[in-house]
C-alpha cells in the first residue's frame, strides 16, 4: 500500500508540474488562474503563521528592498491582505524630517520594530542609506561608511534579542523595468508611482547596481542573509517569496476552538428610527 500511495503522490506531483509547465509554455509567465490557485493555498498557511506568531509571542521583521518597479508593493500586499492588521503591520516611512536627520540613523526605525506576537513588513527600510541616499548624495561619505560598519552590528543585535529578521532583494531586468515604467505612464491610476526618485533611478542604473553590490558585500551576514527574488514574473515572484518565508519559520497549526455563532438578539421592543431621518449615499450604480 505504501509503494502504491507513493506512486500516486509522485504521479500527482508530476501532473501538477506538467500543468505548471504547460501554463508557462506560451508566455513564459504564470497565468492568473494558476496564480490564484497557489496564492489561495499559501494564504491559508500565512494565517496559520499568524496564529502561531500570536500564540507564541514571536517577533518577525521582513525587509523588502530592490529596484524600482520590481514588484515589492504587490508582494507585500499579497502577504498582508491575508493577515490581521493587528498582527501584521506594513511600515513605509517617508523622507526623514529635519529633526530626524539629526538623530542616530537607526532611531526612527526602532519604534516600528515588532512587539511580541507581531510581524512587521518594511517597504524599504534602513537600507535607504546604502541605496538612494548614497546614489543621490543625500548622505556624506562618512555617514555612508558608518552605515556599512554599524548595520551588520545593528542587525545582529536584533537577532540576538529574539527577532526573526528576513531580508529580500527584488531583482528585475532593465528591459522588464522599462516595460513597467511605460505601463505606469499609460495608466493614470499609477502615475503616483513615478516619483522624482523613480525617474532619476532610470538614468543611474549602473550607480544603483554598484551601490547594491557594495551593500551586499557588507550586510549579507550569516545571522541575516540577503535573499534575492527574481521578479520579472510578478506572480511567480510573490509565490516564491511567500513559500520561502514560510519555510524559514518553524510555525505550527495552532488548534482553535470550534466557532459557533450565537443566536442574534431578538428585536423585542426595539423600534428602528424612520428611514427619512438618515442620510444615505446616493445610488449611482
């Protein structure tokens, strides 16, 4: 029976792989139907992770960095939309204020670190100093060198304190990035994604590449390594990232008590106010 079951499992796995290969045969990209099937299954696992984090008081930080238009925002949304906002927070800080510029560099990030039972997703992070600030000249050479020295120590401190720190770099080809920039130009709902920094990055591709390589050489540490996400296929990138993130955390399915809906309270003597006393949104659709 064991051999037969294993053979059936192997055949099923082979059929699934063949289906995935067939779905990529025409365009080389994962199609929407296949993506929705896989993301649904992974979303169930993300909820299990959430409940385990709450139950055990774990603290998890996930950093999302990479090229502009590489798909970081979509990946973050695919994770956070399955979870409670009370457990999983997204942190996307604006440019530092004049006061914050005078602080210890990591100071404005520290308040956003997780407490027990929380997951924090950083949509860009303290690595701004090694990327945009370095390339655009927003920091001095000494500030940059100090960051490369202190960042590994800062992250080792986080790990020693019990925080699970995971760092992802989204890699996208220059051809694919160009296509996505052009798509944003054509879509008025995405014009806000073309910030002055995004536009400037197009003319400084090589400088950003060098800055990334230098950043990796100093901060790709054993306690918190960089994981590179190949992001030309957005859907596959999201699935690969979520599956990998889940594999890094030894979560378990926390048993929950069976939920039974209580009977709704009967209206009794309650009398609803007249509908004319309320102001309703106009029905345009």
